[in-house]
C-alpha cells in the first residue's frame, strides 16, 4: 500500500497543527486544556493491522487509560488515536485532481477533532447505533464546514466543495482494550 513520503508528513504535521488551533479556538479551549494530551495522529507506517481500514480516510481508536496518581481525582481517561489511512487519501488525491494534500488533511483532522471534542463532552456516544452515527456524521461535517469556511488556505474551497457532494462513507471507529 502507498504511504506518505517525508514531504507529505511535514505537510500533514503543519495542517494538523492548524486544525488543532482552529478546533481549540472554536470550542474556546485554552492550549493547556485537554486537546493536545488527549489524542495522537498516526499514519500508515505506524499503524497495527487492526488500525488499517479500507474506504474511510481515517479511523479513530479510543483507548481507556488509567492514571496511576489517584490523588488527582478521576483516574480513568480516554485517549484517542486518529489513524490516517495513507493509501485511501493518496488514491483520492490521484483520482480527484482538484484536491491538494494540505487542505485535504486540514479537513480530515478538523473533522476528527470535532468528533473527539464531542465524545469527551458527551455530546455523542462513541459506540452509537448506526443510524445515530450517520446523523452525527452529518452534524460533524456541517460543523467542519462552519469551522473552515472563514479560513483562507489555498485549495480549501475545492476540498469543501468535494465534501459538500460526498459525505459517505463515515470514518472507522474502534474501541481498543485498556492501556495503563
Ligand atoms: Zn466523521
């Protein structure tokens, strides 16, 4: 399967940093708040076989962690891994020539971060029924559009148009056994 090259990874890192900033601002979270410590972004070369899927551009894996320091209060926390599917993203870039990697990743990561914010705020259940997931998927795409509409990034308008017409299949989501 095709994987991102080092130039792609550099592009992805800066697009993901912008996505994090936009989502933090939108939900009025300070830099010291949870977002940075609650998720991680991985690409295909770092994924386990179970984290690789075919169809969606990304899969979110939720881990339940337990803090060792019980004096801090709540000892259980969730950690999310955004697993980018290089092969599917690269295929889409080859197929839809109007798409560019940087704004495409900006959209994908913004979208996944909005999912994660909503899970952590209990606005949506991670393991919702399929019909609820589809409704949530539409809501999260609408919110992604709302967050990105005012952003001036080259090629972003083409990505928004692409997603305006094509909003299926929804992302993979999997619960992984606990980490500690
Ligand atoms: Zn989604």
